[in-house]
């Protein structure tokens, strides 16, 4: 039997030191459980490590790594989700090496990014499992250029006896780099943020405080990938610091049956978990009444939403769907964070109603967060992301570096012990991003500040995140937030796939031209769609709501819009591919074509004949001529989960 109240956490400098502490004071307490779902409709097979067992496995792996690499060397983790990932990550840290959290080469659509990260990090070794060993070796050989250059250590093949007599390599300075957290690459090429031992311990403590886990024991339940910053901190670092049970599952298992996540939440009192907008909407629409019958969610403490942006309507739909299962309406916690700050920056607290803000669209475009009537169709509805814990946040004029007053929109700047050291091997960029200072420090403490590149404002004491500085669409001197344009476009016609579109600006003869590239719903076939009607609906909606003329509407197959490894739409990469002609190689111009402001149907191959990046065998290609009736809504809003062949979607739910 597990006690629900673990001993108070000590003040350790590193995560492996915390593991050793819990192995000494609570050796038989459960530390990590991975719930595998080997067959459809499986209720799950549990694999559990106690703190004693985890400590033994971590020490054994660290001893094995010491045979193939030196302290301070970088070690890649192209490892599948599971307890082996946890052991691998902590084992690298215990060996005094620098972990590089990654994903196995088989993740569809992200091979180029994985190769780029490996080339940048130049790891001395790789840690994975025996199941993934061959694909990892093959991939490393392709990147390195010759076989056997990078040794591969399989966690599940390391013997317990390797831990005998081995002593952990504790860093002399907690400011030493613990791991490289590569950014998602939503606006540029991924960069490795140097996260120190002190950074990750501090951020874990900040998150525990924000979500009420510092005072009361909770269970961390998660399916977010462990290579993702939120998954790593919430499912590994925070439980290790506090001595909590962490229950993990695979993102693909969630995608195939979202009720599995809810069952784990119901099975563990005071559960804390995180997911993006998509997951909450998906659960609300896909979990059946029969599946709800045996769910009790009244014990859930906090459900974290760190999407871009957090939509109040998502929380409303989710809680309406599961109110009958006892889910409290105050469990939803809109949050904000980024890899450069380890992950967590600010959050709404559990037990407090969501901060809802209706803002005047025109004023927001001019840099002012002014209230509007919630029922005004031109109002922008945002959820407040609460307040920071253990760090400072200011809104700055990005050009003049002055502190802005409440209600003014500017760049979000962060200062705290969780802010990383900088970007690996990028000194100039690190100084620009991590070494900012205010022109007049009267409104902010001295010292170095992190420029997040995100736009936001403080209103009624809460942080509002309005968009990305680099993504702003500026036409005729007016600012338009791309996610705002995308939200309007996806509501304009049922053929537009939700959250799978990108709005951006491109150069034009008389100024900026605005383009939307959108995927069609997965069950539709391009040949069966009335594409001009879709384009007219999107144009009309954007024009009426934003006063903006779209120069191009491009409809593409599912899986074609560029995404980051964490599932976010990459507007910058989509824009680059659009300018390169990747969406028009075999395109059929409709209603005047792109130059005339019409719609374009993008074919399944680019001009060079290559399949667009992101398209997999499970995606519906335009050459698929099977008769398919256009549904009233996106299939992700129906009760039938997407087919297992749609494995590329396993990352879109991880954003």
C-alpha cells in the first residue's frame, strides 16, 4: 500500500541526487508507472519502478555510459516513451553527461529535424531500447557518414550488477549544463537551449508551487512526449523533486482511445496533467456516453493547458462534456511557458475560475488590450495565463526596451532561476535573447532578461499571451495575429481541418500579401470538394471579421502543413515552402488562381516530385479516388477515433 503523503523534499542540487534521497527514505514507494496498451481497447498493462529500483537502474546505466563517454559529453536519447526513457535521461545526468532528449527515428515527418539536431549536438553516445536499436543505429550511421561512429547503449540490456561499486558524478556547480532542450522550431530552425541542473530543479519547484503540489501530494499523469519540455518537466523532473508518483502513457495510445487518459486521471487521486487545446476538444467529442459511465473525475486537481493560444471555449466544452463525471469547473489551468525558461513561466491556479477576457480587436491590433463586449462578433476572446511563481515577468517595448504599463501589448520578458544559460554553440544569438536589459530599469529589476519573442499584456493582474512577434501579419500599418485569422478561417467551412492551417504574409508588388494554407478534413477527397466554395467562405469570413483581403487560399491534403516536433503548426516553414512552390507543383488554379486572389488546390507532390514533408502513408492523398462523403465536421469531432495509420497525428496532440 502506498502512503499518499511522501516525506518533505530536501534541497538537492540535481535530479539524480533526489532519486538517491527517495531511494533511501521511501525505497518501496512507487516512482514511475508506464501503462502500455498493446492491443485495441486494452485497459493497459502497468510497468512500475519503485524509487529503490529506479535508483539502481539509473546507477547501472550511468556506470555503463562511463565506459563509452567522458563526463560533460553529450548523449542523445532517441528513445521510445516508457520507463526506459526516464531511466535513460536520469542515468545520463547521473554520469555527469549532458542529455539530449529526442524521439526515435520512426516519428513520421520529422527525420530532417532529428538529423539536424544530431548534427548540431554531435553526441558521443546514444541511449535507446533494444526494440529501437537497429533503426537508431541506421539513422546515426546516415547522419555520421560511417557505421559505428556513435555507440548505442540499450537501457533494457544494462545489467543491474553494473551499478555495483559505481559512484555518481555530481557536478561541482549546479550551473553546469544538465541537458539540451531543443526548441520546437515553430519560427526558426531548432536550437539547443542549455538547461542547467539548477534550472530544471528550480522550474520543477516553480511548477509544483503553481499547481498546488508543493503543499499536497498529487499524482502526475501524462501522455505528452518526454522529449517535449512540458512532458519532461511535469512527468519526470517535478515528480523526482517532490517524490511523487508519475503515471505515463504513449501519445499514440491516447490518440487511438482518448478515454485511456481520462481513466488514468480517474484512477489516481489528486491527479495533475497537461494537454493542448486539441486534446480537450478531442476528448469532449470522441469519448462516448458508454465510456463515460464508469468515469469519476471529481478527484482531478489540475488540468494544464499551454496551447497557443488557450481558448476559453475549449475549457467550456471539456467541462460541459464531463460535468456528469464530477469534473470541477476550476480544474482547468491555462499556462504559459517556453523551452528557454526550461518550460514553466506562469499559470492560473487550480481551484480558481478561468480568467476570461474579451478584447477589442482593433485596439489589440494597435497594441492596446481594451475590453469589449463578450457577445461582440469582432471581440477577441482570450484566457488569462495567471501569474508567475518564483520568477519575474514584464511586458517590454521590443524596440525601445521600455517597461510597458498594464493593458499595453508588447514582448514578454522573463527573469528567474529557471531561465537557461543560452543556446548551444550560438553565442551571438544567446546574448541577444538571454542577455536583454531595459533601457530604464525603473519599472523592472536590474540584470539579464530573457526575450521570449512572444507578445502579451498584463490585465487585471494576469498574463495574456496574444501571439508571436515573428508571426505578426502587418498590412497597411495594422497588426493581425495569425492564430486569429486561422480561427476565423477554420470556422468558415466544414471542409477546413481544425488547427491544421497557417496564415502568413509574403512580399507583394504593393506591399504584404496575406496567404492561408489549410488542410482539408481527413475524410474528404480534393476531387470531391467544391474548392471555390471553400475559398469564398474563408475569404468572406476573414474579410467580414478582420477587414482583410486574402490574396491566396491554398487547400492541401492532411499532413501537409508543416509542423514542429511538438505538433505546433510552423508558420515560418509553411511560408517558406509556399514561396518555394511546394504547394503548387501540380496545383490546379481555381477562380483565377493565386495571382488573381483565387483558391489553389495543392497536389500531393511538389515541383521536384517529392512528397510534401509531413505527408505519410496514412494521409489522404489527392490521388485517392475512393468515394467519400464530405462530413459536416472534422472527423476529430466525431465519436470514432482516427485510424491507426494516422500515426503522424501522435505528435499533433503533443503540442
